[in-house]
C-alpha cells in the first residue's frame, strides 16, 4: 500500500466514524423523544366532593353523624320493616 492509499483509507474511516456518530446522536434524540424518562411517583390524594345533601345538611347546622334507624322510626314502621324482612327470607 502506498502512502497515498493509506491517507485515503484514513480519511474514509474518519468520514465513516463521523457519519456513525451523527447517526447515533439522531437515534438517541429520537429514542428520548419517544420514550421520555419516567417522573417520580407522587402519593395520590383522595378527595371527596360534597353532595347537595351534605351541603344542605351543613347549612342547616346538621352533623355528619348518622342516627340508627331505631331512633327515628316508630313502632309501626319497625313492625312493617320486620314483616318485610321476614317475607324476603
């Protein structure tokens, strides 16, 4: 191999290496765009949107404590309720 051929070979290899480097950079940018790094996870916050009934109860000064059914139903209602439960069983 002559000196001229060696010089041409070196220039060709340098050109190929530059092209491959540019191709690798383009491939990396494309990959980073398609698959961005994942963000750190954040603990979820559970919220409750008040219903109209809850808002009305607050406006009227009611509490969120629910009374047992026995306290606001009379004996006739309880008897009817027990009779319906007996029929369903």
